[in-house]
C-alpha cells in the first residue's frame, strides 16, 4: 500500500511538473485580448507591466514592450525587487529612465509570475506595415536561446495609446509575440531588435516564475480591530495620494506575530503579505492534534484568514495558494485555557456538583418548595446566559457584513468612500461594543447606532432613509434590548433596497398604541421568499432572542411579524405593555 501511494504521488508530481515546462504559443491570440475592444476584460483578468528605454512613448523606434499576466495574486508592486531578489538578476540595466504603473510591476525588472497562466507579450510600435524591420527572440535564464530570432506574425488592437510607428498618429495595432510559460525558478527574457542593427537590442522584458507561499505578517485579536483597520487602510491606500513609499508589511507597531493567546482571544485574523484579488486563491487547513478542518477555500477575497470561536488548545494553521499548492505556510499558535477549562478545575467542579446533588437529595422532602423556587431562579439565570450568548453573536455577524462592504468599495476603486467607511466603521464598532455590554439600552442610543450604520451603508448604495418617533414616546427614558433593531435594518438593506441604489427607501418608526409600543421597519425592496428570509442568520437570531426574552419579562411580551403591504416589506415588532 505504501509503495502504491509513493508511486501515485511521484506520477502526480511528474504530471504537475510537466504542466509547468516551457510552452510557447506563437500561432494564436489569447481570446481575451482578441475580443476585448475597450480593455475591460483585460483589466478584469490581467495585470500589465511595460518597459521602454525612455520615459516618453512617442519617440519613433522607441518601442514599448508590454506583458499581460494573471492579477489574482501579486506581491507589493513598489517593493517587489526587495521581496523577490531574483527579479533584479534579469533587470534592464541599460535603461536611463523608466515608468511604472501604480497597480503593477516595473518592467525595468523581471515580472514575477505565480501561476500556470503564464505571460502574454506585445510590442507597441510594430505593425503589419513595418513588421519586416524587426524580429524577436526568447532566452531562458539569460543564457539559453529557446526561440531564435523570429518575425512577428500576429497583431492585436493596441492596449496603450502611443505614437511610435508614426509620430503623427496613434498606434492602432500592436505586435503580438505570443503566450509563454516556464517552470518555476526559471526566467524568460524577450528581446526585440531592428534587423538592420542586428547587434543592438531595441527593447526587452523579462519574466520570472516564482516559487511562492503565503507569509503571515501580523495576527490581530478582536480587541485589536482598530489596528487591523489601520493596517488595511495603509496597505490598500492609493500610493499616488501619499509620499510615503515605505513597505507597510514592515510596520512593527501595527504588525505583531503573536503565538500565545488568552482564552478570550479566540477570534483571530491572520494577515498575509501579498495582494489577493480572488478568495479562491487562499486555501487553509486548521489542525488541532489529530483533528483537521481539511483544506478550505477562504471566506474573503483579500489577504487575511479569519478564524472564529476557537476552543483552547494547540493549533497549526496551514495556508497555501491554490496556484501553488505544493508550497505551504505553517503558523503554530496556542490558545490558553481559562482556569475553569483546566482538567483540575473540571474535576473539582464535578466533585462539587456531586456534593450539591447529594445535599439536595437529603433536603428534598423538607424543602421542596424552596427547591422549586431555586430551580426557577436557576432557569432564569440560564435564560439570561443564553440571551447574552445570542447577543454576542451579532458583533461577528455585523463585522463580517461591514468588511464585505469595505471590500466592495475597494473593488470599485472608491478610495475616498472606503476611507470614510473605515473611519465611521471604527466609530460604529466602538458604540456597538459599548451597547453589547448592556442587556437594555435607551431608544435614543439604539437610534444613534442605526443612524451610524445606515450612513455607512448609504455611502455604498445611495438609498434614502428616515428614523422617526411619536411625541408620546420618550426615547431617552424608554429602553429596549441592546442591538435589537440593527440586524432587522441590516436585513432590509442587504436583501431589500441595496439593489435599488438611489431609489431605495427605508424607514424606522416608533409608535404608541395604548400601552404598547410598535416599531416598524419598512423598505420598498422587491419583496422576499418567506422560506429564505426567515432562515436568514440575522432574523433567526432575532427570533431566538425574542423567544428567550419573553421567558424573562414580567407582564411584558414581544411579538414579531413580517409581511408585504402596498409593494413594501414591513417588519413589525410589538412591545406589549411596554409603556405602562
């Protein structure tokens, strides 16, 4: 059996390695470049690096060579040569001046390639009319000629607006050299020359296939969420708007590699160094002793792994990129047990429990009524404990959705609103954390949290909202369960009006009906599938919370209903006998 496993592994390795061997497709154009007329598909799937011997691209004979490669995984563009020193080995050292796009690598150095997509090379300034004046070749590791001097055969629409072939008009087409793939650890250099100057290279560009694995640069607990948000802002901020060109991943103030955590630090964010643009890129496996989650696709499409509600013990977090599954990062860490979670504490508590049971049995006959009262008090305490547990689940749920909103703004390159979102989100988290420590808060406090949340969501979706209360209700004196309405409003935004953008309308009203208080959450969304909505996380928690609250309230009751009225979705919460 062992021999069979080794043989299968060897064959798999051979097949995988064969897929990474040198490949050159010179006879057909990539469908993405061929069909894309405005560059949208190119920018969706590819990053682009370019190189020219001068800073200007309008000078004749000053060819512009470009490389298109997968944009799903990248290292820090500004500091790539320091992170991957091999890139400097294949630099265009003859260049006096060069330019670099803010969201890609410098063509002065080799372009790092991380997956099997390879690299597509084009040259501005060469077109069907002058193609006979140029040829190109490909070198492996700057030594071996893998493609001798070859004439250009294919042409595509020009991605960059240049005036090279003819300084009086814009180049409409560009030479398509081909699509190339190499083994990891190898480099390909693409050289272009004029045929009448065979000993002079007009322009060149290199690509280096990098063996790469994730690197954890910082670990954040839930209490360090502000530091996490500052790090997030520092990494994803537009480098064109700041003169600070330092590497954010070397910030020793915000980034710390901690491996020992207290029992209450069981929600951990592992922050990675690289640029991730697809959640399918990161895969992780959390190992605890003999237990393992198995390789799981990440929940987020940027560079972090968020582990929630971890029990005490020793863990080993294994992370890999799906494009290079053979290279695995391992990060061991430990969550210490609380005193009551230790073995001796459990034994002691068990003994005390047995003694208590024996004592109760001895006094049962004589103190039956007292024991019944004690049991009722114990039941109430258990219900209150469950209420606190359910209320504590709202924070991770809200943070998850808020981070998704931040991600949406960053994906749209809306840096201004993303910055506003991060600042207001930090303020909102502070208020919600304060509220979550109390079982009940005033209506005015709840309204403030709702307004902060809706203002944040309005940055992204542009809807209109209003929150109003009748004069008979004193919002500063009357209290309701803390963070009670936020999941309902969030549900109305996400599933109701988010798709309507500026046409979306949402209202929250507090009304008096005899001794009852009615809270109405109304939106003009498209409606709901009853089975899907009522199984939603936020609504399910709210219903469970109402059920437990009704067990502890004296002479009061909370009722929940949801229906469609005049093409609007309306949630009504009735607080029975709340205004007595």
